C-alpha cells in the first residue's frame, strides 16, 4: 500500500524547526573554539534543507553543496567571493600535505583548511540523517536526545552558558516530536491529514510548551539538593577525593619569604570579574630575593593617593594601546582584601564608597582606606586601556640603553650566596640573543624546552644551605608558578636586566551572565606569579615563564616574520594561522607566472566591457528557460518515449514508465488529489481523454505492486497504450 506523503508545507515547517536545533548545536561550537563564520555554516544547512525539500537528485545536490563548501573555504582563508576556481588546486594541495599527518595519527596537527572541510562534511552527513529521520522514519527522538545531552554537557563542563538554548530546545524539540507522532499515525492508517488539521492539533501543544517554559523561568527555584558534582569529578581526576598530603592551600598570601613545598588546591571563589576579554589580575610586585623567597624593600617613594574616578594613568605614556576608548572590568569581591585587584593598563577605579586608594609605587600595589582605616571594597569598576606592545620596538631594545641609575638597583639585587652556575646558565641561554627583549624571551622559552615539569604536589623545599632558584634550575626541575617566575627574574638580573616578581591571579574560568556578558570566576586556584622585565624605551613588560600558562602581554606583530621565527610559535593560534596563511599565499603568488596574471586581467576587462551584453544574455537565457519550462510536457516526450522504447519489457521498467506517466499527467493538469486511490484517479483520466487505457495500465501496475504477481504481460501492448496517453498530454 502506498505511503501517505507528508504535506510539503508541513515538511518545510519541520525542516525549519530542525534548523533551529542545529543552530543551537553550532552556537557553543563557534564560541568555545572562537571559530566565527556562523552564518556560512547556517547557510550550508539551509541549502541542504532546501535541496531536500525540492527533492533534488544527487547529481544536482552534490555539485551545489561541493561548490558552496569550496566557496566558503575560499572566503574564510583567502577572503575573495568570486567563483572558487582557484580554491580547488589549493585545497587539493592542502589535503595532500595532511596525508602523512593522518597516517601517523597526528590529528592535532591537521591544517585548518582540512578541519573546516571535515566540519562541512559532518554537517552534510547530519543534514542527510535529518532528512532520513523526518521523511522516512518520521521520528526525531534520537536526534533530540543527542541534542539535549550535548547542550547539557557543554553547559556543565565548559564556559558556555546554555540557559536560553535549553528553553529553545525544549520547546522546539517537543513540538517536533508531537507533530511527527501525528504524522506517523496518519501514515500507519493511510489517513491523509491536512496542514490545517495538524495546525489545529499543534496549537494546544505549542501553548502548553510555551507556558511550561515561562513557568520554568519565572517560578521560584529551590537550592540544589545535591552539591555540584563538577568539582568532585575534577578532584577525582586530579588524584582522589582527599587529594595529596599538603602543607598549605593555594591562594593569595602576603608572606612570600619561604617558598617551595606542595600545596592543596582550593576551589573557593575569590572574585568575579565582568569583562569582555580575559586579563591577568595584578596585586603587587616584590623586588628583594632572599635565596628562600621574596620580600619588598623599604618604600622610598612617597605613596600617591587617589579617590574614586581619579586618573591613575601616570607612567603609561611609553606603552602602546589597542584602542583609545577605555574598557571596564566590574569586580564583585567574595574574599575581602584591603587592596585593589586590577588588570594591566588600569586608568581609574570607580566605586560608590568614600574610599582613599593609596598607590605604593615600588610595590605596584593599591591599598584601600575607608574613613582613615584599612578597609575593603565589595564591588568596584576597573577602568583600563588594553595594552599592546610593538614587536619592532621591543626587538630594537639595546643592552647599552639599560638604565644605570640607582632607581633600578632594587631590580638588579641578587643574594650574596647565589651559585655561579646560575649566571653561567643565563649567559648560555642568551648567548645568541642581541636585544634586551630577545634575551628575556630566550629565558622565558628555556623552561618549556629543557625538561622542566609543572607540578603542585612533588615540589621540594630548599634546605638551609640551598638556594631556592638554584635547586629548581639544576636539581629538581619540578615546581609551580613561584619556581618558574622566581627563576626567570634571577636569571635576568644576572644579565643586568632589571626584573621584578609579580603576584596576582590568572584570568579564571569564563561563563555568561543573564545579560550575555562574559564573567570570569577567579578562585584561590588562580593565585599566580609571573615576571616583569624592564625594556629600555618601552617600560615594564610582563612575561610568562610558567609551563601551561598563556602569555600576559599582547604583541603587535608589526614586522616581517618567517615560520622559523620563535615568535611565530608563541603567537596566539589565530594570529599564527593568519601569518602562515599570508606566507603561503605570498609563496603561491610568486609561483604564478605573468601569463596567468595577464589572463586574469584580460578576463576582468572583458567582463567590464561586456556587462550589458552579459545582462542581455542572462535575460535571454532566463526567458528561454522559462519558455522551455512551461512547454516541458511537449518537448519532454522526445526524451521520455525513446528512453523507454529502448528498454526491455519487465516489471521494474514498467513501474518506472507508470510513474513517469503520473508526472506527465500532473504537468498536463490532471493532478492526483491527496488520498485519491490509483483506480479512482485512472477512471478520472479516462473520463477526460475517453477510452479505458489508463485503467488498464493501472490494473497491470496494481497487480504487480499489491498482488505481487509474477506473471508476464503483453509489454508491447502496454507500451503502446502508455505512448498513446503520453502523446495526448502534449495537446
């Protein structure tokens, strides 16, 4: 029995609902991977669904999708919007270069071009499965369950906030399930249900779903019965619920005189910062190394007092800025500190409290006093300017330009008993570096390529005779941020480069609040230390030697770099990919010969000179195409009849002939009504043309389809009746 076909408008609506679900899939992927180009992927999904609705054959749909994928790759990585003729050889070359990586299992090294193509293929496969689930199985339950599981996992274990997505998925998904259930029932009982009937049935369902969502959002919410399982899972992954045996907890501690030893991780929240981009949060610097830890020398410069909103931008004139407009970080403090925690480039602090902010210059610390006594602020806004440093200016820093004044003596201090091998190591690390910046970068890179290990548990404490830095550099090579940052400061000082030890917090974990703003949650685990080195002509520049942490400073790569330059490996991934792409494009451009360029120019000029002719030709083709389309039931006879005459008579060939006749009758205007049986339809056709040919053809067709008869037929006679009816539709 022939299956009842789904109404095309209903099917269009179902595809639209699935499109919404797939968009909810793409949103977290785009945000977490910082991929961008969401619209290109959504357009591809839309094209796939439109082709499915139009029942496009594979020989049409595959080329269209392939051309779009090539065009999208060209647009993303080359930036042009012309027909992707040049993309094909580049994509082929790129795929060939990835074959050794695939064979060796180095999946993480695959090029971004290939990854993008693979992602498009994944979407291609997903749209194909959706078509199967909607039109054949009429059940989207599996896809709905996978969607809910994916969004819930992303919301729980990543920084992506899926609150709005969960509501959207609930409404759209349940509406899909309800409509498809009705469609399955109609198909099962061969009962045609119109779009109007489905709409009437769906309205109560939509109303219930929306009301449930509204109640879910606005109803009071009780505290969770069970504790959040995520910290427990993370602690188990780090070595068990109880954790290692430790001597201290992570977090800010003003006393740094005795460093070393393991510590116990602490997930306690310190503060939340609402800010657009991740920042390192600075508290203070220290200048005196005691061979066991750090102390701050006696303050010589009188402190500077500020009030809420005062300009604190003094001393920033030597630094480059990303933008002239200020940025803001809204600080919501959980732990109470009598000082300001601030990002680099801070220009002002805004608060409703009557507070005095005391700037200790040597310590780079901003203490807070309220009514003349040390106090803390629960909330305040940091106004700051994003800092960016010119790589050209940094690489022009000369050793001879380093300051010789007593102003920097504290930042060159070394303990009397520092082993000579520390100085010898610093000289060997930087012997091939010329500028001050290159020497500092050589020291920063040294830890990542010399067998050092980041560890919070098995960390040694120096004995009375041992130096903390010397022990880490030569004996243990194992530690956490204090070990790495202290060692870099001392290595730089042995080279007469002023350096200081910086304390504060790492950026923290990002999430989204109800307004869609990015919020960084900073816990005691983010307590961190890093390095600032003085670059002549630039000022104090931050460095990050600790393995596993990203750089503090934003570098403007304003000079020509090659792929062998160490700076390239340390670039943010996006900038590195842009540079690699630029270099490849330049090499490809150099390989093109003059003839290719001349051909391109000639083609462009020809197009400019013949725009009117092209438009006229396009109009003629459009008119001709429309004319052929409206007359298709006539000229198609010259294709259909010879095609089936050439085939041997059998049931498979006859079934195809019969279906082609139904289509031809539909084009003629004798359309088969929804739910109308073939016998009734055949009688109506014969009534229109006269005779009984359609009923005879239908009887033969039904005997095979419904009766499963294997008897042979008079194929010649059936062919003649079929041709006669086809010819009549051309009148």
